[in-house]
C-alpha cells in the first residue's frame, strides 16, 4: 500500500508576542489573514492583552479563536494583573474559561517569590481540580555569569523532573539552556501538552526565538515526532520579529513559520 499523509489533531496558533512591536489586535488580523487556527494571548504591557472584553470582541470580529492564555510571568510583567502571582493565575484561568481556551501557560516561580514557590506544585494541583483548563508549566533556562550557572527559578528552570502533569516545551529555551529537546520530549511522553515553536543558536543568555529552521534546534524532527505520536496539544509559533525591516517582512516570517509547522506536522506512514 502506498504511504498516506496523516495530519494530527494539533492546532497551530500564533502567539500575540510574535507580532511585537505591533499589538494584540494586529495579531488577530494577521492570524486570520495567514490562516492560523487561533492565537495564544501573551498577557503583557499592551493594555488590550489584559482586557478580556476587548479580546472577546477581537476574536468574534476576526473569527479567530483564543486557544491559550500565557499568564504574565515575565520580569517585565510583574505588575500586570497585580502583584500576587496566584491572583494572576486565577485571572488567567477565568480568562481561558470565558474565551474557550484550553491551556494556560505558566513559568516556574522566581526564587524571590518564596511563598509562591513553596506552594507552587500543590497550588497548581488544587487549581486543576477546579477547572478543565490545563496549566502547562514551561521550561526556562539558567543564566550564565563568570562561568557559573545562575538559576533564578524555583524549584528549577527545568520542570520536567517535578510533579507537573502538563508541560510546555519551548524550543528557543532549549537552545539557551543547551538541552536536548528530543530527549526532553521522550522523557515527557504524554506530559508534553503544549509546544512553543521557535528556534535558536544557543547564544549565551540570549533567548532568540528565531523562525523555525533558522537555528540549530530540531524543530522539524519535533513536529514530525508529534505527528506520528498522535499529539493533540497546541503548537504555538512564538518568534521574535522585532528586527523585521518592514511589516511585509514580519508577515513573511509569520507565514514561513506557519508553513514550516504545517509541512512537518504532515506525517507519512
């Protein structure tokens, strides 16, 4: 029998962070124009990203669903949605429920968030018992200073060895940490619930978020693995287009990323 092409159930979303310095409404417009299955909202400094009423109207206007919410966990978003990290997660959960998003992406706590870090695993478990929304903890990376690794996260930058049932695997972060992304995926098995598709060259302390195929990460192999394993989570293009010389160049990068994902998610058997 001739080989057949099998495309898994995984949907491909555009992270609203991928259009920066354009804004959240532009991400909806470009996702609709280019044919993405939906968007992941990066809740950040853009006031629109924080306003669920506006997000809901944008989704309806462009007919682009919100598939995931990225909670405001970055250093630069420490005051977005307040200072209490648990309140941020509750708000992200409520936003996901209202918008019909399946997943909330969350980073490990910073070490100085001692109370939050101490209860992080148990607290997430309690929240999971109260909702159908998935909380997918993302792999981060250590920082390197004077030849030493500095880990600003607790319990660690790498959540794989901890009791988190759902994980986000970010392929730009694996580049910075020098991790073997394919080995991580193997170790995760069914716990791999969410993929941030990007690339990187492994430059020290530089989270590049390149268009997939432009770095040294196994982006194609990862997608092909997900296709053949029947992966049903999300694939989210999370790239950096800040240096695009024009809007046309930014759109070309976003189109290239989508084409790359669709190509390698089509698995033959």
